[in-house]
């Protein structure tokens, strides 16, 4: 990781908040708002997005110790 990127990430604050309304007409799902102060951005993601990311990281870094979540 480059020095400027790692320095920027150290200064960033990321907030994850539950979106109060459940989405979907038939199949309800929960969404989370992910806000980055450093990048001045906000996205909305489903729980399944985080689960898929966790599965991908475990698959990609199978020999790493520790657990996500």
C-alpha cells in the first residue's frame, strides 16, 4: 500500500448505520448507510454485500489467521 493511501486511511472515519426502513415489497431486506468522512462519500449497502465481501476475503486469504466479523 502506498504511503499516501495508508496515511489517508488512518485519518478517515467510516460510519456504518442501519437504515431505519426495510426495503422491498415482497422480500424485505435491511440496508446500511456507509459514510466516509475522508472520501466525503456515502453509499447504501445490504447485509448480503458485507457477507459476500467477507466470503471473498476468506477465500482469497485462506492462510490468514483471525476471523472477520
